[in-house]
C-alpha cells in the first residue's frame, strides 16, 4: 500500500464499461423519508410528453448531506477556474431539474 496521510485508507473502485459511458439527465426528482433520500434521474426531451427513470440512487441522510457539500465544493472550484454557472428560467426556483415532493413545497 502506498504511503498515505495518517487516517486515510486507499479504496480501489472499479468502473465498468457500461457505467463509464454515463447517463445524461436534465431532471432529478428528490424524495425522502426519515431514513433515506431517493434521487431519480430522468431526462425531458422536447416534444415527448413521457419520460422514464434512468437511474435511482438511494442514500442515508448523512450521505445525502455529504454529497451536497461535495457538489458545493466542486461547483465553487469549477466557477473559480471557468466562470459562474448561470441558471435560466425557473431552474433556480426549483420548478425544473431538482423538484421537491408535493408535501414539501
């Protein structure tokens, strides 16, 4: 095992060929219970009134918050290197892209 900072453990992660291709999503529906967060990734295509879930991620509230913080940190790094990401239309108002459940609105 290579030398690492104290307290860190090396993790080997395998990326399969299918997963390496990725899945495009322009809509994420997020719901939660007291025990888990569920994020369904789908995509809306102009002129097509129906969609399907391409991936569902289920995680603990702690992992959901850790993901949120990691995304925040990476967005800040991106914007400092390139430029600020602009939201258009209703995306910033949570009407499209990341949608709360009806009881949370």
